[in-house]
């Protein structure tokens, strides 16, 4: 410990000693004052009316009373608490210690009264304990009161004016922290709540001014810079409706993550997050009973390819939480797979975790992994997924997606894997790009393998995932952070969206339903216009569309469609027990011709064919491409 630390410690100890000494002296004075003032009150402040034989025992026992009271207060930590943050517990201790002191006083004073004389009236002791509690309360809680006034005065000069939506417990905790904080740059101006019974009332001195219809008006009247939505239990659809109003104010929006924060007592300013675009999708999160679904994972050896990616890593998280006997993660990109490895080792120290660097294109490496670890369930998420990049490098899409899937599926079949689930995409339906066409060939491989091996091969097809690598949302955020413009390919382009946990939970459930050969299709909800996403994200960031941040249309990129489809016309659709998961009917394939086409495709990609697209179209007749078309992924 250096000189500076020693000096700081001495200063701290001196301050602490000074404060405790002052409190002890104050408490001694309080005991004396309460002893005599209670007697005065009992006789209506008429000193001449007080019998002398009542005063004598009080005088004699006073030194003992002071000592006993100080000891009791010390035992109840009345000299240890940080009174600037005193709450219900400190108040309870104050009352209990005062009552115990008064009981000791009432018993002790009997030994000091003159024999034969009348005892001190019982009402005296009630007045005494009331006064003692009052005096001690003032000494402990007055500091907090004046500190609060000081903060309110300071907060008047704070730069960020805030509106809080919600007048419940979460709002109370958030407001309390902001008002009492030494470091807050926010000042709460008003509260909004739809409960008419709360209108006109106050929380921490802040008025509830009305319901949601007042949001825009009050944002203007109070000069609001930021809106905090403090309603963790609200449904996503209800939140979306409120945010639709808020985004018209040009205020920055923040909210609490969810109800669990309130249940766990974790509500605080630090838990606030910026409102995300997914909050505006207008539907509640998809909930799946993973405990029952993942029963087949428990005690099994599970392998995930592409385990470091957005979907693959979330698969690993959800699988790890359901006690597999071993989780094997395979990925070619070391940085991302390292991150998920560290996360899982920290969260699940008892998990048998194997992390391997490998390419699904490496036949010997893939075969060795399957022969050595003998997985029982495989989730195949490894793939090149970015549409524009694959349009520029179609041979790589074929090598990695088509034949990486072939090699992984064959290794699974040869090593008695029970179930193989491949992650596909809605872009495989009537594809207009290499990525989608390659994933359609993967689906065909999976369905063909299922006919010839005991392994249950299935595919799960879904659309765009919010927040995934290459998704439109991160790009929009970077463009907004840079001051714009935000680039959208076409004003009418639409996409289906789902969050990563939602997509993965449905993938896992589809895997539980698998009997072999199915293509499971996830219900993605209502499609969303990319232009609307861009506008909403600009407004949520506190900017005005077209004024602060502009939107530019760049034109469709090669391989991009205005809209995506989840089923081909000839596939039809069959419902499952989960109404959000459907099964597409397998399409008949001429296997002999298919295998010959794959052999030729493999040679062409290996030889870096200058135009592999016609060969792909022979395999996938629904594939349509136009080299003159401009396009890209997710409507960017």
C-alpha cells in the first residue's frame, strides 16, 4: 500500500469516527430529551403538575438508560449503515431497537422508584418510545432527505430530459435511481401510464400526466430527449403499438429487457437497453417448450457444424443447457468458435465440450471426426450464406454448401448417426441466386440420403434472422452511426424476419418431430418491408428520416428477389403439432440422373468453371438467374 492509499485510508477512518461520534452524542441527547419530554407531554407541559416521585427514578436510571440504549442501537447496526441509502430494513431496525430500549427502560426504572410511591404512568412509556423513535429517525433519515433535495437541484441542470412510460414498480425503481444518482445526466420530466387511476398522482415527486395519447404532446411540452419504456411485463404487440407512437417524437427510446429483470430485482438504469427494431415487429416472441423437446438431446453425443456462426452458436447454447453427454462443435473460423467455447465453459463447467477446427470440405478430416467421436445427433449449420459474395464466387458456394453437406451427411450415415438436421433457407425456393440454389441441392441430397441409410435426414427451412452475421440490421446501425445515408436496394422489397433464439428453438423442435426425409418449414409471421425497418431504426436512434439521416435506394443486386417464398408450389404443406412448423412434401427426384449431375458439378467447381450456373439450373429447374440483374441479401 503506497503513501497515497495510507493517506486516503486515514482520511476515511477520521470521517467515519467523526460521524459515529456525532451520532452517539446525538443519541445520548435524544434519550435525555425523550425521558423528560415524555413526562411533560403526559402532564400537558405543566411542570408544576408533575409529581416529584416520578422525576426521581427517571433521574437515577438515566445514566443506565443512556448506556443500554447505545448498546442496543449498536447491536442493531445503527452506527454502521450508509444512511444516504437507508431503506425499509434500516427503518425496521430503528423501530425494533427503540422498542427494546424502551422495554429495558420500563423494567429498569422500577428498581429506582421510591417504595410505596405510585409507579410512572404506563402512557409515559408509549410517549417515550414514540419520541425516541422520532429523534433517531430524524438523525438517520434527514441526511437522505437533504441529499435528495440537493440532487433534485443538481438535476435541474442536467442535459437529458426524460419521459418514463409505465407507472409500476419497475418505473418506480428506475426513477428512484435516476433521482438519487450523483452521476446521472438525466432528469425525469413526466410519467405516462394508461391506468386512469394513476393520472395526476406522483412517483418520487414526478407526475403521471396521462395515457399514451399524451406521449407526443408531452414530448413537445417538456422538451423530452429520451423516452424510457419501463414496462417489462408488456406483450410484444402492445410494446409495438406504444413504440409506434414514440417514434413520431424523434426522441431516443430505451426499455427494460424483460420481466425477469423485475422478478430478480435487477431493475436499474444499467439494465436499460436501446429499443431494437425487433420490438416493432408487432408480435410476441415465439415460445417453445424446449424442456420437453430436448429430452432426446439429454445424454446424447451431439455435433454442430458451423458452431461459431449466428445460428450454430445459438444451437450450441440451447443444446448445452439440456445436458448432452458430449457437445462437439466444428467450425473453420477459429475466432468465433473460440468465443462460444469460452462462453459455454464458463456457463456449463461440467459440460463435456469438444471444439474442433475443420472444414466440411475436407473429406478425411470430417470422416475422422465422425469415426472418433461417434455423434448420435448432428446439426449441420456450416454454409456460405451471403448472397452477393456467393454470386461473385459461385464455385465456392458449390464446394462448401453442396459438397460440404454431401461429405458431412455421408460421414454421418457411415457412422450410425441417428438424426441429421440440415439448416436450409427460404432462398432455396424458386432460387434466383447461387446461394439459394446450392441450398436447394443440399435439400435434395438430404432427401436422397434418407432413402438409402438408417440415419434420419431432415432439413429445416426459414428466412432472415435478425442480428445474424450479414443481416441488414447491423449494417443499418453502422450507417446511422456514421451519419448516413442508409442504403436500401428497393422501396418495395420485403422479407420475413425472426430472432436467432426463435429460429433455433423451432429448428430444435423440428428436429424432435423428424422421422426422416422431411423439409420442415418455419412460419416466419408477417413479412416486413425493409424500407420500414430502415425508417424505424432511424427514428429509434433519435433522428428524423430524410432530415438527419437520408435513405438511398441502390437497386436490386444480382440474385436478389423483391420477396422470398417458403414453399414451392408442388411441395404442398402439412401441419405438425406446432402450428409454426410445417412439412413440405418431398418432390420426386430421378436419383440416377441426380448423381451424375452432382459428379459433373463437382468436377466443374473443382476446375473453377467460368460459368457453373447452367449446370446448377439443370439440377434445380426452378433456379432462374439473370446476369444483368442487380441484387443482394436482405434488401440492403
